[in-house]
């Protein structure tokens, strides 16, 4: 069985993330969405909120599970018996960084392979950082995130729409 992990902070989950989840779930037997608990980051949503939001959006995908983890990804992968990392590439600038991480993970655990998927063209510019920037100023984020999360994101900035 091919078990893969799609790791990230998902703060917040974007339509680009969702597209990557849907596409990669078609490639592997089981896809674990690994929500990183990064205490160094000042997150908009708590870890539990992010996990819950992703579960809401993936509940109709039978081979997708959502879990949070701490520490090194390769260590967590051993725990869950995953051997594939799924990463999305928006631009050439992403590739250089992602390649270094993929090679490091492979050196740490030669069983680990990284699959790079290019983002769908309609989401190639999109990041959680952009969503947060727009939302913090009350900008329209309806083309960036699932509709059911728009109000929740604005509430974090004390903005009512």
C-alpha cells in the first residue's frame, strides 16, 4: 500500500491546498494530511482548528486522513509507515528550496521519496500568506479559500463581512 503525506501548516487551508489534496489522493492508496504544529510560527488558527477545517473539506474522500505532528517529518513518517511526501510547486523559486528538503529527507531515510506536483495554473500565485494579508485588510478572499471558511478567517481579524 502506498501511503503518502502532504505536510504543511495550512494556516488557512486554501483552494490551492485543496486542489493538491484532491489530485494527490488519486495517485496514492492513502493520503495523510500532516498538519505541522510549528510553535515558532504565529498561526492565525490553532492546530485543532486547522485539523478540523481540513477534515471538514476532506470528509468525502475515503482515502484521506488528517493528523497533526511535531518534530521532523521523516520521524513522523516512520510512525505512520508512510514513504512518500507530496509537495506542491508554484514556481521555480519553490523548487530550489523543496529540492534541498527532499534530498535531506532522503538522506535521513532512503525509503522516503518526494513527489512534486505543479500547482494548477489557477492557483499558481496563491499562498496562505496572501490570504492572510488580504483578509487582514478586509479584502475579498472568496477566490482563495473554501467559502465555508471565509467568515472564520475574517473573524480572526475582527472583520465582519
